[in-house]
């Protein structure tokens, strides 16, 4: 596996409506997309900083992963996502290197990307997402 860049940093928030103004008015960033990913029970908002994106994540279900994270932690940095050429190959490489996988196969994510997560128990407590178009 060889990531090409940091695709995005995921930040869990209780409310997009409350969080977006901070990124726009204080940091001067532009929210260029808001999207719901129903199977992940989340609504996202995206900002760009250079080549890297900031993804705000609001739960659409308190029992979803972001809802549970916000309940436990009050929000904050949720994950870091690396762009890879082939998500399945990267997941296979990570597993072969001893990483515990959350996703054994890629699934659909925001912005039409294929995604797969590595478990934080095997990534020094950082939830790691691998993203790509295949």
C-alpha cells in the first residue's frame, strides 16, 4: 500500500448547522458539499484546505457510529482518511501486515468514493480510512 495523500480528516459534530459557520466565518473556508450517506447513518459537509478535505460528520441516528461517538466524546476528530489507488488491495495489504480490519471489502462512501476502515486497536488508536475510486 502506498497512500497518495491525506484525502480528508473526519470530524464528528453534534450539528452541521452549528459547526459549519465556524469553518466558514472563522477559518474562511467554503462548504462545497453536503451529503447524506444513509447506510452509514450520517450527514456530511465538506471543506477544502489545499488538497486535503475536512469532512464534518453529523449523525442521522443516535445509534449510528457517529451518534455513539458524539455521545461518548462530545464530538471531535473521528478519523483520518488516506487516498489509495485500489481500496481492496490496500485493505489486503493492511491485513497481511497485521492490521485488524473493520471492512474486509470496500463499501460506498461520500462523494462516490469506495472506502474501507482499519480498526483503531491496530493503528495506534487512530481510526484509519482508506479511500479510492476502485
